[in-house]
C-alpha cells in the first residue's frame, strides 16, 4: 500500500472558519500525512473555534490575519520564518464579495465592491505567495480554490466570478515566476459545497441542487474529495509535475455541453 508521508514539512492554511471549511478538510489531510501546520484567522471572533478545531494537531500555530492588511500578512510570514524556518505548503482558501454583488445584477456592481472582491479573493493569493517565496527555498507548493463562474456565467455569482477569473490567471503567472525555484502553484475549481462562504451567495441552494442533479456523476462532491486532490497537488511525490493548472473537482459538471432534464430520454 502507498502511504504519503510529508512529516518534517510545514504548511500554512488561510481560510478556516469551521469544520465545514474546505481549508479545514485540506488541513486534516496534510496533518494526517505528517505536516506541521499554521492557520490564519481573520478576527478574534474565530480564534476560539480554531483553537478547538486544531487541538488534536501537532503543535499548530494560530496567527491573526486579515488578508487585505499588508502589516498583518507581514506579521504572519515573520512568525512562520521564526517558528518554521522554511515553508513547504501554502493553502489559500479565502474569498469574499459584499452580499449586494450576489443579489443585484452584475452591471450594478460598484467600484468599491469590485475592488473589495478582487482584493480579498485574488490579490491576497499574490500577496501571500510573494511573502512565502523566501521561505520556499527548497521548493514548495501553493493551492488555491476557484469556481466554474471564473469562465462561465453562473447566475448570481457575478463579481465573484470576475474575482475567480483573476485568481486563475494569477495562478498561471505565479507558477511561471516561481517555477524556476521549484515552487508549484495550482487551483482547484470545486463544485458547490455547503460552507459559511457559500451561505452568503443568494441562489446557492439552486447551484447546489442543479450541480447534484445534472453532473456526470449525478451527485454533489464532498470537502474530502477536494482535499484529496489538494493533498496530491501539494505533495511533490504525487503532483510534482503539475503547475499553473486549474483542476475541476465537480463530478464532471464543467465538461457538460447539454443537460437532459431526465437522463436516458433522448
Ligand atoms: P469558508 O469556510 O467560509 O472559508 C472562507 C474563508 O475566507 C473564511 O475563513 C473567511 O474568514 C475567509 N476570509 C474572508 N475574508 C477574509 C479576509 N479579509 N481576511 C482573511 N480571511 C478572510 O468557505 P469555503 O467554501 O470553505 O471557502 C474557501 C474557498 O473555497 C473560497 O475561496 C471559496 O470561494 C472557494 N470555493 C468554495 C466553494 C463552495 O461551494 N463552498 C466552491 C468553489 C470554491 P471569516 O470567516 O473570518 O470571514
């Protein structure tokens, strides 16, 4: 049997709110394979939950960070440099767009909401990667989370679709810049999952239901399935040749060109 062993390696996970967070599912897999992990939390409100969630892990490091604040990002990477010395994995599972952007037609998006969505959901990857780079001198792997609306219209997703398009393009440019250093950068485009972030998207229940009914596998995906691919992409043993890529974990939904209401009726 093949067992993945990343003991002795370190990683940081941005974006764990609770046990349903995609970031947490990835953290559990990484920790299970032996990695020592740090987690960032946006505000004090979440620290208690994160402390409870990570209590069983090997000496976890919890660091406060609002990803829109350069000084807080600097503090996180200074702490990682001090505590870990080197960094092998970075998981970016952070996104936000103001609720109005999901509720109103896309053309009504304000300059301010556009900027916020791009800043939190796309620029934060670049800002984190830039600070991780000096700690990844022995190579490393960065994984972020995207969604189908980066390249197709999904009603309501609106501004976040634009932000995810910027995120996926950023993955490619970062992968090019960091490739010579042996640092790989990839995105996983996940199907709908019931998380706190998803709850703030108006129309999410329909997205979830339609994906479950019409995907090739005729079901929704799970956090564990996304985490499984993330682990493969993070670990050089498995995903060592993959970089600059966006890979779908959506039960095949993205590849459909026509949907039959009742499968089998042609
Ligand atoms: P989640 O548990 O709510 O995670 C989103 C995280 O982003 C939260 O921890 C949130 O922190 C954090 N965040 C938002 N603004 C931040 C800021 N300014 N600074 C630092 N952290 C901030 O939801 P999730 O679904 O697992 O989301 C993780 C990633 O997966 C996101 O990029 C999302 O777009 C992507 N994704 C999700 C789905 C889905 O259906 N759920 C599908 C495809 C892709 P707070 O809780 O403190 O706000």
